[in-house]
C-alpha cells in the first residue's frame, strides 16, 4: 500500500493536462496518415482515371486480370479487346491497368 499512496499523491500534484496536449498526438497521427497513405492514393486514382479516359481504338492494353489485347471498340464504360485473331472480349474501362507500347502484342505472340 505504500507505493500506491505515493503514486496517487504524485498524480494529484501533476494537475490535468491541457486540451492541446491531449489532442496533439491524435492530430499528429492523422497528419502522418494523410501524407503517407491518403494523399498518394488520391494521386494514383487521378492518374488512373486520366489513363482510362485517354484510351483510343488501336491502343494495346493490359487489364488487371492479366489480359493483353488491342482495343477494337471504345464505349462509355466498356471496351472491346481483340486478344487473338478473331477472338474478342468485353471488359470494363476501369479494369485497364496499363497502356502498353505499340507492338507489344506482336512481340508477345512471336515469343
């Protein structure tokens, strides 16, 4: 009991921390999370949206599912890809992960 009474006496003498000191660590954590996680993700989303909006007929693209094809038809939300001679598939625009350099499909078929 000797140690408990000493600890209680110290706590009473310390006083209550200020409101700023209470919320400062929370605000710092939020600021770090914003600059390390949220802001870069928003930037990536904007870049991906710009990439998807710039897709044109004839572009060679890779989808997030791993398909590599040439864009045959462009719609508002859908794309028609030719993945082999005479074989087409319909994919959503936002499934596009990257636009490949011209000639990528030709090089991949020859390999």
